[in-house]
């Protein structure tokens, strides 16, 4: 099936004019499947880390959101053990006005501002709420251990 | 690392679907392809396939839920045997299947009402600004005049008819500003009515306060 023009346009723009700290490269054999790399934002517990993600555009994209998951282990209250991300625009707040770029920028922003009140990884969120400094320290350790290229 | 599927001499559905997964992270078990677990369509011609889309059969909500239940019974057995690693693996799988059961179009607001979609206005091309593009397909209206024409929502956002109708058939809001449009969904209608009643009640209370103060 032919790739919709919108996906081609989005991909071209992602390659020609990537967002700072984000790269997304489609697979040669499946142009709906992207290897994504997000650099841990400065002044976040993930600073210095390089995080791999997978992004898949389902058949009904852009009527349905992209599926995005972290491949690199990360200690974050809104990202679970399987790398699934708790982000409203990837679920009930999706709109076809959003794009791959805006989705990845939102994921990057989530790294800068973890939200333990809307958790996906409950134990991590609890840690974050009870002892933020200790949780941040664990997140930094995990970043060094798993997310250093 | 040997995967669950290697340990059990099963075909790893993850590997089967992703040819380029020979990197360091390939042992993650994302996205099991359910077609590996599904009975083939041609083996049971009497089976109903209500979720069938197009020529290939897609697993539907009910399929995911049934599989989740099936794995739930496996999990209970593993629990009895005290196998924590398998329990955890099955927990993850079940969560994922339940997620899938609620996915694709099930998230978010209900569909727009049939009459609203039917009565969408036709907008003449001259009403649209030269540089305006449809945010769903990213095409400029003037350069890429779609055969079905242009329409607009009550919030005054313009779209190709071909682009906005499939969205409204899933959700009753504007992709650009999220302004709501009518829905036939009974839950949505009830919520809307309750909100209005609450508003009147609040206003009535204010009136009373004013009268007796
Ligand atoms: Zn369009
Ligand atoms: Zn609007």
C-alpha cells in the first residue's frame, strides 16, 4: 500500500530539519517504523543519557496516534518497565493536528518534568513522591548505567 | 540472552515480525503479533469475524480480551508453582493485551453525530485564504483541491471533507482547537445534560443568595 503523502512529508522534514536533541530515522524496509534517539534534556536527571525509542505509525495514522515506546531502560514515573509512556496525547488527547515531531518533543518534555501524580510505573512514582532526591539519584544512576552510548 | 520463547521452544512472535532486531535491545517483548496465536480464518468458516477489516483479518477488541483471560489462567498456574519470572512476564503480557483491547479509536471522545457529519457545509474555495492548509493532510487547499471539497466546523476551522469526516466518525471534536461538536453517544448526551442542569442549579442558587442577602 502506498505511503500517505503526509507521512512522506513528515519524514522528509524530520530528516532535513530535526528537532534539537531528537533524531528519527525510518527503517528501509518499513517506512512506518522509526528508530528514535532522544538526548536526555539538560538539568534533568536524564542529562548525558542517550535514549532509544521505537515509533510506529499504525495503518490509521493520523486518525490514530503513533505508538511510541522506550527501548532503553529508564527510571521515570510516567514510563513503565516495558517502556510504555503515559502521555495523554498518545491516548485520549490525540489529534491529527499533532505530528511525529510534536509527539517526540512532548516525550522530551516529559523527561524534563516527570509527573508522579499521573503515574504509569507506580513504584517509581511512589519513590518520587516520598523522596524526590533519592528518586532523582536512582534516575541518574540508571541513566549512567543504561543510557550511556 | 535466551528469550521466553527460546526457553519454551516457541516461535518468538516478536522476532518473527521484526527482521532487524539483532541489536542489543532486541530481547524486549514489545508488540506480540497476535496473528500467531489466532486460529486461521480459513480453519473455521462458521466462526464470526466481526472485527475483520479489509482482506486480512485483524485481531479485535474481543480477541485481545479473550487472550488476556487465557493468559490470566496461565498466570494463576505459575503462581501456584511459585514461578515469579513467568508470573511477571505474564503480568506484562496481560496488561499489554488489555491495553490493545482498549486501543485504536476507543480512546478519547465519542464519534460526532451522524446528522452533524451529513450536514457539514460545503465551503467555496474562494472563502479559504491563499496559504491555508488542511492540518490533517498538510496540503494547501488552493494547490490541492480535493474532489470532495472543503468544509468547516462551527469553530471556523477549515478541512478537506475527505480528511475531517474519518476523524469525526471517530471523535466529536475539532482537530485544531478541540471544540466539541454534537454526538449521538448516550453517555456523552447524558454528561452534557447533567453539566447543563448543574449549571442551572448553580445559577438558581446564586439568585436565591441574592434574594435573601
Ligand atoms: Zn486534508
Ligand atoms: Zn476548531
